[in-house]
């Protein structure tokens, strides 16, 4: 298993923010399943995409 917090070049706040965003996506998907609201599945999908882009965006912004 990779240790992302100790990886060289890894931005720890970006990883934590991405994990929090993924957790929110999971909660949104679960709530959508429980209530039968399809829009929450779309929201969960958007949150997953955002969570995947956060570390890259922070890496680019850090260069500035």
C-alpha cells in the first residue's frame, strides 16, 4: 500500500481535501440511494471528478 502522506512531492493538504471531497461524494450517493433522488448521483459524480482534479490544481497553483 502506498503511503501518500510520506511520498516525495505529495501535497498533504491537497490529498486531505481530495479525501474529504470523496467522502462527501459517498455521502451524497448514499443519500441519493436512500431517498431515490437521481440528481444526487450526478452531484456525487461531479464531486468525484473535482476530488480527482484537486491535487493537480494545487500542484499547478503551487508553481506560481
